């Protein structure tokens, strides 16, 4: 098994190099020095392969009307502005090589002539909210340079659905995001669009509750594998539900680089159960060209899919939504003010606030994102446990402001430390909420 970081075909080589140099499968960079801004998106984390029969199907050709509707009404492709051109009439053409050309594929491979402009996928889950993978949109800068494209699918073997400027949205902000391997292995983001996508498009329903999926249960993935127009793969099955952690599950879905962020549906009610985030190598050499990497249904490593519930729960801690949270009001927050200088990334000269958490409780605190939070300058937030060990920190979640979400693995006292990046001066109001 070879797990690696991959970007969609439209991504520059630098994105792949940054992934290769990062730790924990594209996890956060080490904290001592402030990193350079990442490219607009880092692409997929070691994206997948075909298990057994290749079940990828074009939207027009799929026999299930509900899954076709999920693709046509709820699925999005993430692209860079340079990946398409809008003419004076508002009609869109895509600027990307074909799949065969982009990946040097052999002539007997499927979908050779499909264009490859997408670098990730996503799912509309509320009027103006899209669910995707955390590694697809890594920063406020990446958000501002990402375009969210609906209607990217084939209507026939030779035809594409017409895409206009009305089908393209901008990423206005990252509402919640997590990309970590400890204490849970989570990779998700919920982004806010620049305007409502409804009623033209329809949010996909979210799977209720937080129960693990049954091993052997069937799942469907819809997205832009390798950057091509949406495909529906309804032939995957759950291999490992990870019932003890409920962070991600492993399935045998036929998914590729560009599928990262794709909605993964359970095949009973066709609700979103997860987000495709990682998997096996896409293509392997076959002489002078490449072919799809094919495994048996039970072979290779399987594809990792973050459960949807942690993302929705994180969103409902900081914002309101009748559809997702049952209320339009975010939970009330508590605040404390600080003014600081020369805190060395919130390790000294900080303003502190101690709270008590039960095992499993989540503390969210920030100088942004939460109601009542604010900041001036380059803030830095850190959380330490009762032994004084740092368990979480953040620098630039929202431009120069900070936000931390931490779920306590054990009960105890934890101290929030409010400070500034490096030796800088800053000030603000830290808002926090415990649930």
C-alpha cells in the first residue's frame, strides 16, 4: 500500500511538494515558524482506486433517480478561477487537459476524453453551505481563490450540462474546519458561499444520529474523481466502521484524486454519511502509459471516509441552521478580553482562562468564528492540560485571528492561553463555548 498526497490534475506541482513535505498525511505544519501561505488547495490525501468492478457511472446513465438528483442538485466541483472562462453571455468553458492527457493513460482506459478542471468535490448541505474535506480548503486565502461549481456533469455520452456564471459560487468563509490525526482522525470543512444556492439547487440530507455504519453496508460516492465531470459509484461497501472512535470509516469505493470532499451516501435513504478523504494510489504504470490501479473488493487498504456527524456538530457549536441544528441561534458564548505582547506563540505573558471538561466534551474558543469573538493584530491561542502540556493551538484560522476546537479525551482542567504570534503585540476578545 502506498498512501500519498495528491492534487487534482489542474493543481500545480508545488501543491504536491508541500503535501509530500508535510506530516501525518497532509496534517498541520509544525508550529515553531509561521508557514508560507499554502496554494489554494492541497488536493486529495493519497486518493483511491478501483475495487473489483469499476462502478463509476455518468450521471445521465445511472438508473437510480434519487442518486441522479443528488448529483444534479447537490454535488459541486471545487476549481480555481483559472480552470474556466466565462464569456460575455455568461456561458462557461473549462480550461483543462483531458483525463488521458493529464495522467498519461493507456488508450483502453475509461473517460479518456473527459476534461479535468476540478481539484476537489463537495456537497451542498444548506442554502449557502458546502461540506468538503479539510485538506481541500486549508486557509482563508485558499477559500477566497476557490470557486464552487454546480452542474458539472454529462447529459449524454457526448454532451455536457451547460454551465453558466449563475452556477459558479465563491467561497466566502470557512465556518468550521479540521484536519488532524489525534486525538481523532478527522478531515472536514464546511464553507459558506457568497450567496444562497437554493432554490435552484437542493441541499442533500444529512444522516441522522451518530451510530456507526454497519460493516458490509453499501455506500455511494458522487464527485469529480481525477477532476472529471461527476460520476456516481454505488458499489462500495463498508469494511471497517471504527465504531469505537466514529471519526472515519473504511469502504471499497472506486474513487480518485479529485474525489476528496465528495459526499458519501448510505444506500438506504441516500443521506450523506461521510466525506471521502484518503485512499489507495490511483494509477499504476503499464508499459509506456498508466492504467487504473485495480484491487479485489477486499484487497488493498480501502478508502477512508470521515463521518459526517463531527463536521455538523462542530458547525452547530458556532452557528445556527434549522436544517442542520434545529435552531437558527448559535449557542451562547462566554468571553474574556486580553492585551498581550511578546508571548512567543502563547507560551508566556498570556491571559489565561481555566475550564473543566468532562471526557468527550468539546471546547471551542477563538478570536474569530464564535459570537462575541474579535481581535486586533496576529493573535495566537493555545490550550494546555492540567500538567501544562499543550494539547491544541492555532495561529491563523481566520486570516490573522485564531480559533481552536478540542474534544477532551479525559476529564480534567484545561487552560486557554490568549497571546500573539512570535514577539508581536495584539489584543482581542476570546469567546468560548463548551458542549
